[in-house]
C-alpha cells in the first residue's frame, strides 16, 4: 500500500453567514469552491487534466448548493473537463471525510492526484426548527427507534448528563476567542488564506469576519440560553418537541440549558481544499509533501445525543495508527458547541495547551461541510510553525457520528 501525501492546503476566510450581513453571502457557493480550486492549481502549478477526482463535502445539498457542487466549482475554476468530481454529505464531518476518501483512493493505488475539501454557505439556511432533516414525519419508525433532536438541545443534554457547568463552557469560549485573536495577529493563517473576489475582480473578503476578540466572561454570562425555546418548539400537530425526543431515551433527564451564541459555533460561509498525491506522482512532477496521512477512522454513537462520537473516534484512529495520545503533538476538535470540546478534553485528559491552539468554531465559525478540511489545513500549518510532527483532527457529525484523521508533518 502506498502513502498519501498532502501537498498543499488552502481556504477562504469565513464570512458571517447571514444574508445582507455577511461579506460572502451574495456570492454563489460554486464561486467559493472555485476560489480554493484555482488557488491550489496555481500555487502548485498542476496540470488539472491530471486530477483524478475532486471530492467535496457539502451538507445542505439543496438549491444552489445542490447539483454536485464540486464538479460545478471545478468547471468554474477552469479545470480540464477530464478532472472528475463528486460531492458527499456526512453532515459536519463531511470535510474530514472528503480528505479521508481521497487519501484512501491514493493509498489503494487506484488514483494519483486528488483534491479534497468542502464548502458551505450557511447564509442559505432556513430558520424554521421544524424543517430539520432529522424531523421526518413520514418515517415515524426511525423516529421511534432513534429520536434525533436539534443539535443545540443535544449539547445542553450532554452538558447536563456530564454535569459540566456553563461557567466552564463560557471559559472555553473565551479561550477560543483569545487563541483566534493571537493567531490572526501573528499571521498564522496567512499562508493558507485565499481572498475571495467578486465577479468584477474587487475583493469580497480577505480576512476572518466572524471573530469577536472583545468578548468577555461578563458579556457571555449575560446572554440568554439559545436552545430552551427551540427545545419546546412544536414540530408537528401531535405536539412533538425536541425535549420530548430526548426524553424518549432519557425519560428522567431535566435539561439544563447552558449553550448560547457565545459558546456555540459561529454561522458562517466558507470553503477549503487540500491537494493530495501519491509519492510516485509527486516525485515525478516535483511536488514536495507537507504531510502524510497516517490513519483514518469513522465512528458512530448515540443519534439522540448526536455529539458524543469524537472521543471514541479519536481512540479508534489512534489504535489504527498504533499510537497513543502521548504521541500526538496537536489536537483539533471542532467546537460545534463548547461541551463537545470540553468533554473531549476531559474524557481524554488532554493538556489544554495543545488543543485548538489557534481558536475554533466558537470564535471563527463553522462552515458545516468545509470545516473538517479547514481544521486539517490549520493543524498542518501549526505543526510546521512549531516544528512538530503529529496532529489528530476529529469532529462530531449529526446522526451521532465522527470521522477522524491523523497526519504526520513531513520535514
């Protein structure tokens, strides 16, 4: 089995994901995808006719994000028509899964040059809780077997079960903002950040739009919990609510609502992509590896709590790699909600100084299908900056899943 080398990684800045407010919200999602695809081709001087496949993660595959966004973005980027493309959906985990599948196809010997990434424009999302993809009134059998609430309600339920107080979650949110502010001030994202241009060539966005470095603990403590009203929102004529769905499985659980806008992931638009190659192709075409993929794993967990799979996913990918937690220099765990990262740190007894060192989604935002690819690029940049070797990336995904990946920097 051959190795899969990561040659390069890049991403757009993340724009606020609200129509009329975000700097990217007026653009077509294919345009965000084509921005990172163009950048990879230009930065590495690749012949796009050699690209065997382009694999993108996009969760909300409806409207302008439907119709195989990866293929349309490649055509928009001017790629040779022979470079095929596919778009997949593992909810929030899509951007890790796209990289994992790309690496697997190279490691199997079936392909030599693959681009993986993801794109999500959350400014396209609706706001009606009853339109959740987990609330299918036409499949009551599935709902009875595996009730799947709103993710924010799940986050509050997990915090309640684990007895994690709001003060700890707010403290982690402040750390995320501080780390992100330090990374931006230090220029740590500069090598991977690709400005997004308007069709007329003017700059739409060339910096992170979401961070709020002025955030304080006092300010967070004043925010109302976001998901209590959503928990009791009537979802159908029978009076089903997300709270009732949780109580189907946990009948005695009285949810303590502790998450709010400040300790939950930001709603943003963005895209990211990585260039992967076989060693044979890279050597033949003068491409230098920045990292290699060491191991990959997928894990499922409770669909009702939905967000608890990252810890078992991390353990599984470490076992596949024949490694221990002590071998990992840096961790990235997506901050979908503060409790996800806090539980990950507590359960694995991690040193907080090596987890999400440049901030996470609470400060920078979470462009659903693209976030996993963003995190892999972020941890690669930081391994290089610190002259370290191994990084582990994982994240929760709806349906109770988590993909994971370990990469090794190539000096």
